[in-house]
C-alpha cells in the first residue's frame, strides 16, 4: 500500500491498521447504540436527521452537520493519496 510504504516504519502498518479499525468499530457501534437508545424504533437511517428532534430551537444539529461536512472535506485528500502515489 502507498500509505504503508510512505511510513518511517512500514512494518508497523498492520498493527496500526488493526488498532485504528478496532477503535473505529467501537466508536461507530457506540454512536449507533446511543442513537437507537435515544430515538428507539423511530430512529432514521441517517442519525443526523434525528438531531433536530432533540432540541428543535437549538443550533446544535446545524453545528454537528457543519462539523460532519468539514470531516468529509478533510477526508477527501486521504482518498486521493493512493492515486497520487500511483501517478508519481
């Protein structure tokens, strides 16, 4: 993988990848469980749609949606990194 080959110690990549995926699994699972416990069977497939139900007059849902957009924008270069390594 281009990401592993660009590391200072590429032999550590498999362990780091497993740890990151495990943390991501726990994070997504806990976020999903909190959504199900909060909204019950009425939970929307995209939990962001339910945020405005918590506090209708509060800008909390808009702030979270804005932060989510920023995360998506910042993750775009990570998707382009392997392609740019292949083209170089």
